[in-house]
C-alpha cells in the first residue's frame, strides 16, 4: 500500500512539473508585428520602400522599438501574453516624411504603412528651372571568362573484344543481350586553367556499326572529359579530337538602364558587379557620377537592398531641385 502511495505521489509531482514547464513555455513564447513602410502615392508603381523609419509600438503596457530595413520591412517581437490585447499604437518617424500615428487591431496581419514625403508638394509643383537629368543609364564592371585557343589534341584508343561470343547473360552484353561485349574508353585532363572545346569522337577502324558510345561527351568548357564505348564485335579503334583553350579572367564594362517612376529610379545589378556609376545628361552635358560604397550622389539619395541570390537592388530618390526627363 505504501509503494502505491509513493508511486502515485511521484506521478502527481511529474505532472505538476510538466504543467509548470508548459505554462512557462507558453508565457515565454513570442510573436511579432511584421510590416513594411512605403511611400504614399496613388500610383502603386511609385510606392517604393522607405528604409530607416523609426518605429514604436505600444501594446498592453509594453513598448517595442525598431527600424525598417533597406526593403522597408520591419519586425517587432512581442511577448506572448500581450498578444491578446485589442489594439496597438504605432508611431512612424522619418526625417523626410510626415510623422504618422496608426492605431490597429491585433489580428496577426501584415501591416502595410504608407508615409507621405515632406517635400511631395514641392515635387509636384516643381519649377521649370530645376536641373534636368536625361538619358540616365548605369555603368558597372563585371568579371568575365574568355577562352583563348592554345592548341589542339588528337588521340586514338582501342576497345578490344572478340566477336560472336554469346553473352550468356553475363554483363556487359550487346544491346539485344545476345553477344559478349567489352567496355573501354578514354579520360583526359586539359590541365589547370584549360578546357576542351569542340569535342569529336569517331570510330575509324574495325566493325564500327557494332559499337556504342555510352557516356555522352561533355559540352563546351570542360576541363576533364570521359568517353566510354561498348563494343560487341571485334576490336575497334576510335579517334578523339578537340581544341584546347585557356580561360582568361577579364573585366568587362556593361551598361544597364534604370526604371524611372516619377522622382525615383530603380535598377538591379548582378552579384559579381563592381564599381557602379550613373551616367546622365545634365543640362546638356554628359556626366559620370560614381556611386561609391556610400552610395553618394549630389542629386539623389540611394539605398541598396541585397536579394537572397545576392542580386543588388538600388533605389534612388531625387533631391529637391532635380527632375528626370
């Protein structure tokens, strides 16, 4: 009887501990307020992200603070126990935009917040005397590999076999499984910094119709090639030929054109791009404006957003006194 009582007490104690741990985990679970800050505009194509917005959220006696990233996204972590509160009081502050206060119900939604630029009225009623930017384009440097022909190769190889020998289901066999076959081939390495191009493999002697190249030849730009041949008749001879090229790494200047919407422009560059600059005709003169690592332009404020594939997305908003044509 005493043993039963001790067992029952132990079970109850374990249950109490487990319940306490579960309650603590639920209390410590956190959720989040997620959203994005955009420019207020009736044209959705002009609702670009607003980075660097200072965000304050007050809910259930708690105050959380954060800042929108380069894509305008914000993420505020909340303790689980305040999630059941009815509303959240948002404050959005940015030096270039009108202060914005938002009161929203908590329903687990994504908050899309549109902010009005302080100088938006000035832009709309821009004077004719503003500096005009025409023929805007982007120039950048990209690494490129250029193959240079440095020689050629010609090599023969044999696949030895005795024809008319029954297979008896012992691999390798002819495609119809009737005759005993032999597999042979060739492996070649072009060497460090070299590659094979224009590969050709041909049967030049022996009962060629009773052979088959089992391994497809690799395409252009292969350093190592492997050729495999199956022969189910008498010995055959194959000829392999190719050009050998050396890969040279060079800098190539490339051009891109931005998408211009109102007072903003956007453009993307590949992950390997370097040294981007903006070329534009400014009041009749073609000028090159280097962006530099700080993304500094005399006539625009730019920001960079890196994609998951390392693609670079640039957004630039004109400063007062400039306009696109």
